[in-house]
C-alpha cells in the first residue's frame, strides 16, 4: 500500500511535469512566434514604433510572470491553479486590448507617416524645381558674367580710345596755339612789309610831289618876272608880246596842276586791297549832340527779335539804326522810323552767342564780341564778317572802338587786347589781369575795364599800364561812359549803380538804388542818357528803372512788358528812344512820344 501510494505519488509527480512541459512548449512556441514578429517589425519599423516595442517588452515581462505562476502552480496544490488561470485570462484580455490599442495607434502613425511621405515627395519635387531654377540662374549668371566681360573689354577699348583722343586733342590744342602764334607773327610780318612798302611809295610820291612843287615854283617865278618886265609896254607891238607870253604861262600852269592834284590824291588815298578800312570810313562825320533826353513813359513796340535770348543792344550814332545780338549767334539790324522798328538785315558768321555790340563812329561798320573766343567786324552792307579777331583763350565779353582804326577787346581769360585794323587786324598790345573782365569802355587814350574782383581799372594805352584802380561794391557787370567822357557808370551784382566823375580821378562816387531793382545776371548792362542827366538799367523782375542823376532818386519805372530778366538797355543818341532786351528774345521800344 505504501508502494502503491508511493507509485501514485510518483505518477502524480511524473504526470504533473508532463502537463507542465506541454504548456511550456506551447507557450514557448507562442513566445517565439511573437518574438519573431516583433523582431520582424523591429527590423522594418524599429524607429517608428518605439512605444509598441515598449508595450511588447512589458508583455514579455508579464508572460514571464505567467510562466513563473504556472511553474509555481505545478508545484502548488491544484486549488491555486484555478486562481492563476483566471488571473492569466484577465491578463491576456488586457494584453489583447492593449494590442488593439497599439494597432489603432499603428494605423494613426501610418497615416501620419503617409502624410509625411507625401510632404516629403512634395518637398523633393520642389527641391528638384529649385535645383532646376538654380541651374538656370547659374546659367544666367554665367551669361551675365560673359556679357560683363565683353562690356568691360569694350569699356577698356573705349577708355583707351578716349585717352588717345584726349592726347590727340592736347596735341592739336598745342599745335593750334603754335599755328596761331605763327599766324600772328606772319600777320605782323606782312603788316610790317606792307607798312614798309607803303612808306617807300609814300616817300617816292612825296619826292615826286616836291619835285613838281619846285617846278611849279620855278614856273611861278618866271611868270612874275615876265609880268614885271612887261608892266610898262612902249608900243602896241611890245604890249602884245607879254600878253601872248602871259597866256602861254597860264596854260603851262594849268597843264601842270592836274599832275599836282593827282599826286596829292595818290599820296593821301589808301590802297583798299591791303587795308580793312574803306574810303567812307576815313571821312569825318558829324556827331549828333543831344541837348535834352526824353524820359520814356510807355512802350511803342514789343517784338520777338530773336529765336533765343538777347544779350546786347546798341543804337548807331545817327540813332536811325538799332543792332541786337543774342545767343542764337546772330546780329540783327533794325531801322528806327516814326517810333517803330523794322527788320533791315541779319549779320551771320559767329559760331557762338553774341555778348556785346558796338557801332564805329562813322556808322558803316559794326563790331561784336562772341562766345567763340573772338570778335567779329562787319560792314553794314555785307552779311558776312569782314574780319575775325582771334587770340583770346575764353569767351570775349566786350569789344569797343578806341578809334576808327583800333579796337579793344576784353575777355573772360583776364586779358585786354588792342587790335590795329590797318595792320591786317594784328594784336598790338596785350594786358593781363588776374580777374574776369566783364566789360570795358574807351575814353581819350584810356581804356577802362570792369572785373569780377570788384575793381575798375583805368589803363593808359600809350604806356600799356594801369594808372588807377577804383573799388566796386561787387562784381562789375557793365560799364558806360557819358557822351562828354566826364562820367563813368558801373553796374554791380550788389544791385547798385555807381557814377564816378572822371575829371576828378578820385574814389568819390554816387550810388543809385531802388526798391525792387535787382541785377539779373553777371552781364546786365546799364547806360547813361546822351545828355548825362539820367541812368537806365533793366531789373530781374522785367522792369526798366530810370534814375535822375541830379537828385539821385528814381525817376520812373517801366514794368509789365518783359516776362524775364532784362539783360541790356540802350538809349539813342538823339535822346528820343530807349530799347530794352531780355533773356526770352523780346525787345521793347520805349519813348514819351
């Protein structure tokens, strides 16, 4: 019985392990299956399912706990096994529920993953487009760099050409200066040869004239002797002989007189082929004297005289002709008749704007200064210039007749030059001043020049030296001298007109100002009336201001006819008319008629 009991116990022991071994084998296969799936999933989605791995790890730990319980149940009484199985079922249900939740999370993660994949594909597509655009931009950059290289090569070539052109220009400028000097020297030499030839001819004519004069004196002495011998005739026959002798002597003298007159005419007549002066220009013309100038009160005529602005205006000595010059490079002549202006002629030939105009004393020629560094001389009956005076290095601002055959010019290059029209228009004197010369006038062997350094200089033409300097309150824009050469008028940029008495040669001067008067430019011209009693100047506001010299007060103001600053004013020598011109090509004729 004991053996049977022991056998039964052994069978129980053997049987129990057999059942436990079967369960552990199935559990082992289940575990291996799960572990294999997890490893497979771990290999494919290890980075994406970290949470699932963690839950499965916990499941494995619980399965290990279940195995331990089963092993314990095999060793413990069968009463506890039922409890363990129920606990295991509960745990298995929870694990199944967790597996479902994890699968749901896996689906969510897969949808997120698909969305991210789609975004990744879109990003890759955009990246490919950006790479294509980058490649295109790189191609454009290479093209632009190539174009820049070509442009740089062209720029370098143009720069070299510019440098070569500048070098050529400097060489041509130097060559021009040398040629100009050579031309001036040749002109001087030609003038000297011409003067020598004329002097020799004059001496020969003078000698011939002296010889004919001696012959005439000899004939006159013989005539007187015969008359004295025959003063008391003794008979009619002897009386007839002196009469016949007297007749013959008279005829001899008459025959010789044309030769004498022709010799005198040849002696004093100029050869027109070698002189720039005509016979009419050498004649003396009476100068009209104005006893009382009229103060203008209204505008008689307003006309557009030029296509561009007008810089200069001047009446002739006879007051029946007016000249205007502007930036259109033309000098226009206007006939003054019965209070109106009518176009008479246009003088061409200047390559720059006209800055100053002057009639010669005879009234047959007109002189003009120009922006093209020269002064031009015309005859009134010829539209082409007769002479061109070149030598200044900058624009010529003033040109005046110092005499019938001499011209003085002032320039922005700071020089004043004296030209001899009888010596092929040669420059005979040059005076250098370290300041811009704005205007000049001539008076009895003196040249008076105004400058931008606020000084008025008086030069002696005979000594070519500055004899006096008069201070000015500002830049001198214009000068004018009275008809009797006793008063000098200057206009300055400080909006002031000054009158200086040249007879005293002192610094005493009278200033003329007015409310509203403003000097419009660096070349505004003011004038003295022919009788010396009034001053006239144009203002920047387009009005003409006239002052009374004796009282120093403003006499009248003539507004509303100019729409731009007035550049110049001229008063006719007859005292009847005043003409003002402005920067907008307008000329206005004023009078009190």
